[in-house]
């Protein structure tokens, strides 16, 4: 039994026997032996291959499409254009209006598709389709001072502006003021598995294998568009990162094409280049920070004004100022967001949308304030730790930030470094250390159902969860085992399909919290009905229960990220010999899986800090470095020591398991820690990602 605070407050977390142990990933053997089928390689006899025709301008109207040459190519089965596409139902998402008209909203937009027996034929036929376009003027270059507007809401549904007190007056009166502008570039999701769809249209339904973070949401979308019964399978997904949360145009195009060839599977796996053209990205941000403080470090005013890119045809605004609403105490505060509309593919959710880029601005600004105050940056953060949520006044269900900072400092050897920058030159490399902190909300999505059936001596637990590599299948097995009071061997979890009860998406770091709470509720009902000696066929189900504490506590995960950086004194080359992330994320349900997921977040944070940047050429309106040669994602040679640790945290309010989400917080604060370490190493302050040799070479300081 979890004792102490949890019991005293009457909201104990549940007993753990399997939870907290590193149960092996259930589908591991299937994956390493190559028998786990993904959407793009699931067996489908006689599948036709789809190859799209894509817009070559950023904006315009199609005036003619000539498909004759493509149709005439042997092996071509069909060529689809807006002339013959059916009218689709309205999901409210402009990305879903595939082949519904003549308007081109962005370069790379799908304007036609070829179905053929072989991929080479399909590609050649797509090349033969002649699309005549009346090109219109477009804007694809981001200018923070150009046309912009205040959006109605941010990507996470929060309001764009939040002001407490009078931040401008407080800044004017503050003894110490730090103002600076930070920027983060456009970045693209690059899961190992690209988006892929295999779809077959039958008389009474369409059956779809989809690379998706949520089979049921995909089903709902397709059912609305095509007004038919839809079955979606997503047993194994090779990474999501947000891009697979919602269906994009390629999935719709594939189902639309399948409708043209009833009974025959149609397959479309995006090429890596198409991953840079049609499935979203993290949009560019410019963040204007202002911090006003007392000489002892207490912050009087905190301002985080964000200007970010969105698409003209579909709004998505990165909530980069969001975490500045809860990280630090300050009586006067403002966060604001403006959106710059561009003629590009629409941005979307990407691992820690808001927190990942926003923590770069906030946490670098905190470091600069610490320098201005001649105060240790950890101490500055501790002095501004809020006792309640600084904007809504709620107490925190648990908040491990200070403990993460302190235990991380200890583990990292923080106190062995002089605070002044540019003091350690070893073998021609300037070394320094930096810290960045972060948060990510802990919440529960409604709308899942879990079903438990006792059969053949095992409990079959069915819920439409998605395993996108994080280990949902395994962790839900552990949760079910503990909730039912049995061994994991007695549990068989069925997920990843609309043929099991509905599940919410693997998103918002809320998968385990949402599905797990639902499984626990179903298990409680099962035991209430049948006790611990059930008969074959005994059955119980439950919907996701509301969290009774959701309105009474502010709930979030916290982290402290530490980096050691080395910058070459002659070339400006930057390396990261050490990274450490310390996390306050409630109960860790499976240490091996958690470590792997958090470590992946840290590695991506390094990649964000040093490598990733999608470059738009405004003459053509598209991303020019659309492959792994031009867009570098951190690989083994870029990564040295990456250590993950967590504090003991018992949070009885988040859910019965006491677990906060860990999917996204791993990346939060890492880029700031690296930029702050680079300053400490060299005295050069880099405020724009990614950090490159040029930043040091042009500084005049090397
Ligand atoms: Mo995540 S970016 O909520 O899929």
C-alpha cells in the first residue's frame, strides 16, 4: 500500500506489484524478428500502388489536368483528379478536402493520383500527368514584423493571451531588467516509419491499415468523409511524435483511391521527401522575453510574447508561451501569441508542442537573468518557485521542479564548475555546463472504454489504445495485472484497432493516464462483480472515469536538464559530451521503457539544439532540405553520455496509478540547457536555433 500523504488525503494510489518493474516489451520478439506488420507492409494480395501528383507552386488555381499520357501507360489502373473524385463529407479540417477543387494552398499539395500494378509504373505515370496552373502570388518566408494576427486559440485550445497585474509598469520599475529575442526554426517530424495507408473498399465497409496514433479517431474522420463503415487497424506504429495523431491528406487520398477499385487493396507509403510536404511540422517561432527582477533574484515581471508561423489555409498556432504561465512565480506577467499566415502546408503538433520551443526562450532568458544578477541559475529558479499555480491559484498535486534541480546538480557535479564563463579550456576545447528546466501538463483524455473478459484462464483486456513504440501494450498489461491482483502472465491485452472498444489517441503524453485509468475502473468493476475467482466468460467494462481532482489541483510533470558542452576554440565545432535529465513524473510504471522514452526525448533535444532546421526557399515555396542528407537528425556519432534519472514522487491525484505522462517532457528544456552551456563554455550567447559553428566563429570571441 502506498502510505503517507496519499492515504491521509483519502486518494491513495493503487498497490504496485508489476507496476514499477521492467516487464519486457510484449511485442519485442515480433519486432526484432520482422513479423510485426506495419501499415505499409501488412500483407495485402494484389495491392495497387498509389503515386501522387503534387503541386509545384505554393498558391494558385488548376486550370487543366491532362491525364491521357498517364492513362495510356501499360500497368496503370486509374488516374484520379478533382474531376472524378467524390464529394467528401466535412470534418472541419481543410487538410481533409482532398481533390475537392482547383485551389492550391501549398507546394506539394496532392492534386492527382495514379494507381498502378507496380511502384515504378505509378511513379512514371504520375510524372506524365500535365497540370496547368494559374499561379498566384504567395508568401512563404517568415517575417515576424510582417502581416500577423491574434489567433482565436492556440493549438492546445488555450487562449492566446494571458495577463496578470501590470507587467509593463513592473518592468519599468524593476531594478534589474533582462530583455532578449529568441527564435526557433521550422522542424519536421521524422519517425522511422513514414505515414502509410493500406485500404480496401468493400460493399459495406472500408478496411484501413493506418500508421496512426489513434485508430478510432482515424475511423471517425474517414467515416465522416466517406459516409461508410470504417475499420481501422494500427497494431504497430514506428513512431508518431504528433504527426500521426490526426489524419493528413495522404491517408484520405488512399481511401479515396480505394473507392475507385472496390475489392482491391490500395497502398501508399509516403517517401521521406513527402514527409516534408504534406504531414505538418513544428512552425518557426520568435519569442520576445522580458524579465524584471529584484537584486535578490525575485522576479517582479515575466513577459513572453510569441510570434509564430501558421498556414493561411489552416490555422495551427504553437502555444510556445504556455509553460511560462506556470513555471515561475511573478506578480506581474504576460504571455501573448500572434500568428503569421504563410502559404505552406499546415503546421501541427510535434513532441511537446509549445513547451519544446517555448522552453528555449524562457530558460535561456532565465540564464541571462542569472548572469545579470550574478546569481547561480539553479538558485534563481529555486527563488522563483511558486507555492501555488501563479495564474489560476490552484495548489499543485505535486511539483518536483526544485528537487529535480537539486538532485540533478548533485549528480552532474554542478558545484565543481566556476560560475563565470570561459574558464575551462581543455585540449583546444572550451567546456561549460548549463541547465534548463521544463514542465508538461498531466491530464486525462475522456472517451475510452475498456472491456475485461475472463476466458481460458486469462483476463483479456481490450481497449483501443495505440502502441507507437512507447510500450502501451506492455504498460497496460502491468496496470491490468495490478488492478486485478494477478500476474502479468494472466493478462492478454488487445489494442490498436477499431475492432476493440474505443480508445483515445496516444497524444498529449496522456495515453497511459487515460487508458490506464479506464482499465483500472473496468478491473474494479470486474472484481466487484466476480471477486478473484471468476468463471469463463465473466465480463465487465467501463468508460474513462473523470478525475475528481481535475478542478482542484494543477497537475504537471517537471524536469531539470543539464548539459556539458565543448566548443572547439579554432573551428567553433560544438559537441555535447554529457546530458542529464532529471524528472518528476509521478510513479514510473516500467523503468526500462521510461528510460528509453525519456532518453529519446533528450537526444531529440540535442538534435533540436544543434541540427534540425527545415529551410523554405521562398522562390519555390517549399522545404529544400527535404531528406536525411539535408536535414540532419542526431545520430550515434552526435550523442555521447545521455543519463536519465527521476525523483521519487507520489501523486495521489493524477490517476490511480500515480503516473504522469512521460512522452514529451524528455525534450523540454534540453536546447536551452545546451545553449546555456555553450555560453558558459565560450561567453557567446546564441539565441537562435540551431546552434552552429558560425555562431561562435562570427562572435569574435574564439
Ligand atoms: Mo503528441 S505532439 O501530443 O502526439
